[in-house]
């Protein structure tokens, strides 16, 4: 069954693709399929976008984590940061560090955590809790 969104006539092509993905790729309530597990090798990262929210996927020793790709200091792209001490990402702009597992801000100049999203792996695909 397809449920047309109420304002479907006002959506652009990207919006329609996003909505189609929501309706066709979702098999777990509130989770969205975002990438193949093979796309994020151990020690690697990948940027995805869901609902116009940028999400950075990180693979820490085989465990996938998803955090919002926004440094809370000044919006730096965390997916472009450096992984340090095995579980922290250092923002490429001014060096704030975040715990990839929890989103917690660990060092100046960031004080607020960044959002995190629950992850599930199913049949070699990465699913994340739908960002809102
Ligand atoms: S934008 Fe990330 S530390 Fe400033």
C-alpha cells in the first residue's frame, strides 16, 4: 500500500526519492536503510543524508555508529574529522573532540553533544534510527 504524503504535489525530485525510500526500504519500524556494511570498512566513515539531516557513519573495530555530522561548536563536518584514541572524532575545523559512541563533546571548543542514532545491521545493510 502506498500512502501519498499530504503535500506531495509540492515536493521536488529529491523529496520524492526520500519519501519513496521511506516507504519501500523500511522493514524495521523507525529505521532507515542508509548504506551497505561494505561501504564503511573498519576505521572508515561515510556521510549519508536522511530527512535532510547529515549523518556520519563510523566503523569502530567492526561496530557501526551513527552521529549527526554537525560539530556543535560551529557546524564542522565530523565525517571529515580524524579518529583518535580509537573512539573519538576530532573536528577538522577547530579540533573539538566527540565520542563517536555517545555523541558527547569531550573537548573545547565544543560543549554540547551531537545527536546519535541507533544502528542495526541486517543482511549486510546498515539501518539507522530515523533522524527527525
Ligand atoms: S566547528 Fe568543530 S571545533 Fe569548531
